[in-house]
C-alpha cells in the first residue's frame, strides 16, 4: 500500500487492531511487521499520536 502510493507521506497508518482484522493475524505478528516497516524507513511512530507513513527517500 505504501509503495503503490495508496497512502501519502505523513498520512496516518492503520492501527494494530485494524491490521489484525484485515490480515487475520495475531497482535505480536502485527507488531513485528510494524517494527520491520519502521526499520526500513517506510513508517514512523509519534508517541501519543500514532503511526504515520514516512516521506519517500532518494535512493542512490
């Protein structure tokens, strides 16, 4: 969704509960996937606000 431009930069990303229902997986699996997306720089979290889509980066 992120790479296909379904979500714009700084847009609020789906909550853990929304992702759990959409993909029918456990919360620990969702958390592990979100950590990987953060590590890859595709999303970021702001304490007390939520998870958001990172702006695109330039690759060399």
